C-alpha cells in the first residue's frame, strides 16, 4: 500500500512549516537517510530525511507552500510493484505564498476528487509518559495490523525513528490500549478550562479603520507568527514581577581592557556581554533554586547553568543557549557566542542550539537603551534586561564620584522564583560584575 510522507516536526514546538524546496522529483528512487526536501521552520531551514525506501509516486505539496501543518501528507511513497494508480491521497490544508503554488494545489484537488480516500495512518503515537514515539506511517500501520506496541520497539532509523524493518522483525505482543476515555477526558478538560480572554480588533476591522490612509501590508512569516503567539502567551499566563539593580562597571572595563590586550594574539576580544553571561551562570550556581523552569504542574531545577542570550536578526530574534556556561572560560564563552550569533543571523542554528536553558539575557545597551523590562521566554524562570553603561554621579563615603553605571532589570516568573530568591540572584550577578577578577577563580 502506498505510504504517505508527512510534514515532520523538526522541533518540539513546531506546529507548521514551509516546504522550501524539493530535492527529489516524482519517479525518483529513495532509501532511508536520503534528503528529500528543505523545510523552513519558524527558526531555521532544515533538511528532511527519508525513513523508508521506495519510489516517489506523487508530490502533494508544491515548493514555496507555507503554513503546512505537522503530519500533513506532503508526498506519497510507492513500494516495489506499486504504481501511481495505487495512490489515493487527501488534500493538504496549507497556505500558499504564491499563485503557482495555489494553482498546483487546485489541480491536485481536482485529481483527488476522482479517487477514493486513503486509509489513514493515524495520529503520531505516544509513550505512557506522553512523549512522542517517532515512527514512519508505514511502520505505524504494520504495527497496528500485527498488534504491536510501538513503545516496546527500538527504532533503527535516523535519530531512533521506527521504520518498516523494525516492526516486521518484532514479535506480536499486546496492542496499545484504546483511548475509550479520551472523549470524556477531553470534555472534562474543556469544562475545566478558563474562558478565553476577549480578543482584540479583527483583521478586517483594523484594515477598515485605515482604509483612507496609505499603508503597506507586511505578511507574517513563520518566525514572526511564533514570536507573536509565544510572547502573547507569556504575558497572559506568566505572573511577571520585576527587580531592578545597577552595577558599577569601572573595575570590569579596566579588567576587560587588560585581558583583551593579552588575548590579542589569539584573536579573542571579550565583550561586556561575555562577562554578563559568565556572571549570570555563576550566580545561578550560587542560588541553585533559581536555576529552574516551569513545567506545567511542577518545577524543574537544572544542575548546569545553561544561559540563553537574545540575538536580533532580520524579522525576529533567536535565543541561542550557552550550555554549562559556569564551567567555561570567558574566552570560550566569547568564541561560542560569536559563532552562535553568526549562525543565528543566517538561520543555520539547529533546534537543540536555541531551545532549553533556564535563564536568558537581553542586552539593548549597545543601542543606547538605559533600562527596559524584558518578557520571559517560557519555560525560563527569569530573563535579565541589560541597559547601557552611563557615566553617573555616585556617592562613595563622603564623596561624589563619577562611575560607569549599568542598569539591569530581572523579569521573574513568580511561579518559579519568589521575591527574596530573585533578589539574591540579582545581587550575586551584580557582585560578580563589580568584582570581575573573581570570575576567573
């Protein structure tokens, strides 16, 4: 039976993507591991590998089509002995960026109306703990026919995915339990869910409001849609509170100049941001209860200090994560940060490089911003908003002196971190910045 090739979930948060480019055409023979297409997620362009072997019988989604939902059929794979006459594929629900792509889908829809519906391969299976089991559609169908529990099968495909050979070689066992209680559970969850907040003005209402003014419409790409959705959710669901402190940078600037002179031969130049990353990582070790994330119905405390740093790019931002930052030298952090930032701007980061962490830094000081409040990026417990260093009169003893003072605001998720704990964390960050030589110990 022909097998549907589905739009993959290339990251845990991916819900839809853009089929940027097909690297195969109808009639091509493919095997497991071959690159089929380039998929644009909200954050990056990634290659999509085949998990089964066969022949591309039909391409269902044209290049350039955006808004393709995860698990939507994008192509059909034929096994030995099968032909295009055996194909029956449903229409895909996706938004096209261009007229050619839309026209292609309309032609496809006319063809689909002449064939009977295909046997569905079913939703992606999940393990008992709720985690997704990665298996090809053909493997899922064979497992269902043989009464196999996919959670008990070890996959041999790319990244541990379960493929046809794995289920064919497995012995029949207990089939997964039927989700008879699912409708009742869903109904109960719906009843328990709070009423949705009132929505803002509709698109049509806003367009009508400015009908007599000259405007230019900017269509949202995947990244901007994701940023809008996640940060709206963050502000509506996370109980933010804010702590503000200033740090005197004079000792740090002098120490930085000395280190940079010594590091010239190695091509390393430390930035103030490198020191802030290191100070934050060490502070998370000193206040370990603040090194945590919100996990829905519990708090997860991290052992390492994994610090995310906001990087502005055209049309959005990335938050690449510097893992084990407390264990790395300033020069290592500087080199790693430059590499991550460079690849972020060309959208070449892999999902594991910009997901995770418990704490984030957003630095707008280089733009002259003196202070601001940042929005927490869930599931992080806090984010540090960093402003510019400004020459400021400071009272020291009985004297007024001019110091380079940098303002910082710590946005905190009150579900994870209480006020006193957040104050301790910010105090530890300031202490490291004002006594930077200690960060080398």
